[in-house]
DNA sequence: CACATCTTGAACTGATTGGTTCAAGATAGG
DNA sequence: CCTATCTTGAACCAATCAGTTCAAGATGTG
C-alpha cells in the first residue's frame, strides 16, 4: 500500500498527543507512538519528526486547541465574570469527564517534568501556563475586579485549574473536582459582591 | 574500604528521595541513583532494594516526613483554624523556598504519573493524597466549619496545595505562590466570618 | 596476625531506547 | 501498461536500561 498518503495527519497527531498526554514524555517510546498512531516507525520520523519535535508539536497542538476553548469560555467576562470563570473551569471538567481522553493535562504534566525536559520543550510548557494566566488576568480585569484582585485571582484560578489535573489522575470523582472549583467560584462571587 | 557500613542509610535514602523528587520515577535510572547516593550499583540493590522497592521507600519516607509537618501545622485548628491552614500552606511554601530541595512535590509528581506506575506505587501515591484530605477534613471540622463546608474546603485546600507543586516547577515566584494560597485563605476567612 | 564481614568496582546479561537505512511493494498519473 | 512516487516492514546501530554476579580489597574483631 502506497502512492498516496495512507493516513490522516490530523488523526495521527491526535493519537500521538493522546499517547504523550496519558503516559508523559519520558514514559512514551517511539514504539508506543508507532502503536498509538498505527504508523510505521519510519513513517513517524519522515512525517512527524523525531520524538522531541513530535512532542513539541503535540504540546502546541494541545495548547492551541484548549486555549481556544478557554478563550471562548472567558469571552463573556465583561458582562458576567462569574459565569465566565465557571465556564473556564467547565472546559477542564468536561475534558476530564470525556472518557475518550486521558485524565490530567498535557501542559500540567509537562510543567511537572520541566527539570528533565529539553529547554525548548520546557519553554513551550512555561509559555502555555503563562498564556493561561494572561488570559485570566485580562478576563478578571474586564470583570469588576480591582487590578490587585485580578492578579491574585488569575494566579489562583490558573493554579486551581492545574490542580484538577493532579486530582483527576489520582482518581478524584467529578463531585470532588466540583468541590475544588466551588470554593474558588464562591470566593470570586464574594469578591464581586463586596465591590458592588 | 569495607568491614563496617561505609555509608549512612538515612543520608543515602534522602539522596535517593531527592533524586526521584527532582526527576521523577521514569527519568531516574539506577545509575542516577548510584551517582546521587554515592553508593555503588550493587550496594544499592543489596542495601536499598531494586528501583521499584526503593522508590516506594522514598515515597513513604517523603509522605511520613512532610505528613508530620502538616499534622503539626494543623494541630491548632480547633482554636484557630485560619492560622492552622496558613501554617499548612507554609509547610509547602517553605519546602519550595528551600534551595536544598527540588521544587514540586514527590506525591504530586507520582500522582501525575499514576497511569504508568506499578499498581503498588500508584496505590501509595493515592493513599498519601487521601491521607492529606483526611487530615484537612478533620482539622476543618475541628474548626468552626459545617460538615459540608469542611468537606469542600478539604478537597479545595488539598488541591491548591498540590497546585503549588506544578506552579513552582514552572518557575512561579514566591509572590505568585502566595497569591494562589491567599485567595483560599481569604475564602476560608470569609466562610468563618459568616458563621460567627 | 588472621579471620570473618562487608563494600566495592567491574563485568555481564538480555531487553529496550532513539534513530537511521533500504529493498520491496502498492498506488496514481501519464 | 509503465513509471515515478510514496509507504511499509524489517533490519540494523550504538547507547542505555534494570538487574545480577563475583573476585578483589578494606576493615574491625578476636
């Protein structure tokens, strides 16, 4: 079988992304990637690059895909900040609830592995986390929070969001995850109420 | 050199623990452990067991050591819950601030790697996280929180505490980490105030 | 001094790692 | 039908992995 592309690049990249997402960089071998994508070993190198390059592409793919969703969730921040932040967390909660996808978060996992990742991969992971904070800071300022509160809440919400990755990996139930974000949402609600 | 023990077991275990803590299970080879402990390869197997056994010992060691500190921090929960929770977070923040120790948290890192860890190691990691929640739940109930609030805050505080591991790995500053826990502490303070 | 005890370094096994190469074969366009 | 193009599987490489074994040597005790 040959002549034309035998596989769909997007599907293959998704499969590789999910493999990295589930097992992490260190615990994913090129053979694992071959099995996950259904692609031949040599096809991976010729079409997707070496392990490092491919991981970078998957990380960026992940950040772009869910970054868009987070952006969309926060788009109503100016008119209804509380709903926006709830929607922000929902992006994560729904992703975790999806049985097709691994638990956790590729960015969180990569951040955790930074001391043993290549500099460029580490930089991309940091960048993805930093972008998340920027997103949140902008949304919180667009809401009715003071600059100081917006900064603090941006750090907090980003951190709580990442904590869902750890907790879901450890087998936390949807109810437990909801309790985690609930306290944060209540705190935000309270902060908004006192400033009315 | 021989005849009597040439190395201090406690020092060696600490060195191994720190190596796992920094690089994680998958990214730590037995040679790394040999280098970190200063022990010979064969000494590791004869004195500390194989990689899996040693990792388990390090994980338990870590959980016991910091578990005690968390317990001590929460001991004043009944009389002053807010101070207790602040002290709880301080255990983590001080550990992160210690330049002798890696950033992050061995338990958080192990939890994140659960899908690729051996069942027994995964169980210990889950157990450590579960114990943390029990600790917190007991403390929050001993304070003046309702059962419902205590449950939710226990999940939340445990999660935020773990999030510090991710954020510190990604290079968050002490001020950023403080902002993260600040929102939680404020929320707890608020919850206590409304119930007075 | 001599013995028993323990550590050490080094060698070794078999499996797996990331990475590369290439002949064989299947296909599409001419 | 023929040819140029591409994928495929398999083999190969050097390096590293976890794990084991053992002779050599150093030590404290008797």
